[in-house]
């Protein structure tokens, strides 16, 4: 069913379970080998949980592939009976690329500590290097940026609904491709012509569209800990997605380092409920 737990456990048993689930092999995402291997973000998430299970062997972690709309609605109704009422497709769910990582607190409740996604949009650099022209007439260096990446907003909003009672929001998205360049640079075609990728081009850049999920805070930062903002006479708690953007692909170690930082932030904020004591992050 949607949201089924894939694997869970503590310490070495957890490591073995994760490796068996992912088809075996070492998950050395924090070593130099990570730069030579193209790991999926799900494998990176699993590696982060292995590291956490070794650092905090008294805690229990799990990684599930999905969170059903029904579960989200049940959580919303627990806050207010007016919420969580609309559901037209019984099997509806969110399925973040990296899964949903959780820790069991001292009350037996599973708490979300890390949700990761990795999205690629914009193949202009690869096309230019290959000497391939784009567009309907095949006479352009660039292809107008698409909007597929904006579908990530749905997952972010649904997880916010599920975590309205939490003080943290560990949602991280790694965006890569020419549509997410943060600085301008040159690319050379096979015929020697130099093409400039302008990071502030409205034709290419889509960062301004995805920052709706982060209230337009600076990109490439850890925003796991919620903030309080006063607007007029009202104070609001904001849950902000951590968006990491660059034109070139994210390496597994780069993602792993940032995801570990976010997961540790979650554990710190949940510290009292986890009873971690001296083992607090």
C-alpha cells in the first residue's frame, strides 16, 4: 500500500537491511568514491540513515517510499475537523525521489527527519558540447525552459500539511541543469564557437519559480528549522524547503553532506522527544 515501510532498524542490522533492500554493495557516500559513482538520491538517503544509525545506535530509523493523501488528511483532521476532508482518489500519495526518512521518538511515534528530491531540467550545456542545435527549426543553442520542475511544489505543500505541528521542515531539493545556473559561464561547441550560458536569462533560468517553496530565501542553505515571522498583527510559523541549485550535476557526496546536516538538525530539534541525552547532535 502507499506509504509502506521499506526497511527499519538499528545499528548494523539496519545497515545490512538497507544494503539488501538496495541490492547490496557499500554505501560509501561520504568518501572520495562518491565522486566516481552516480548514486540515486534514494541511495544517498539510505546512506545518511546508515550513518545516523551508527552515530545513534539507540535510535530506530526507517525509510518509506510514500506518504498517502489519506494519512495526510488524517493528520490535518487531528488539528481541526474542518481540515483534511477532500479526497477523490483513494490511492493518492506523494512519492519523493529520496523517500521519507523517519525516527521513532520515545512515545513510539514516527517523526520525519529528512525528505529529499533531485530534479534535472535544462540540457543546454550537454547539447552545446555535443554540437546539437535545438528548437523547431533546429537552429537555436537554447531550448526555452520547461515547467516540469514546478510539480515539486505539490510534494512540498503536502509535507507541510503533514508537519504543521512540527518545529522543523527537513525537505531538501537538489536542482541541476542549465535552468538552475547560479552564475554565467561559457561552453564551447565542437566547431569552436563559444556559447555563453546567462544565469539571469528569462529564457533559461527557473530558480525564481521554485523559490515559492522557500519564501524566496537565499538558495543553497539549510532551512530545516522553522522560523517565526510577524506580519501585521499576526505571527506565523513558516516551514521552508531547502533548495540547492547549480548548473552541473550534484555529486553523491555533496548531496549526502547536506542531507546529513539537515537530518542532524531534525534530531537536534526533536531532542527532547528522542531522549538522546549526551548523544544529541
